[in-house]
C-alpha cells in the first residue's frame, strides 16, 4: 500500500512537502504515511484517492484497478 502512495506522488511530479501542504499537515507526518510508520486516517485516505483520481481500495492494495 505505502509504495503506491509514493509511486502516485512521483507520477504526478510532486514532493512530499507539496502533498503534505495539500493535506494541511507537515511533511514529516506525511512521510510517515508513505513509510508505513503511521496508519492513514480515513479522511486523509479519501482526500488522497480524490486527488489522485483513484479508489481507496487501490490505495489500500485491495485491487490493482485504479
């Protein structure tokens, strides 16, 4: 799951800091989502899915279909 967050971010040519700003949080906090150190709150997961135009199931690794 966490690799997908990084891959999607990189595919959009964005930095962790840019995504963190969009989410209204620190870069360090966002980084912990990408590494799996912290679980992603549902509200943040939904924002990321909407931003990347994908499903939460894809972000969670439950499907390979974006």
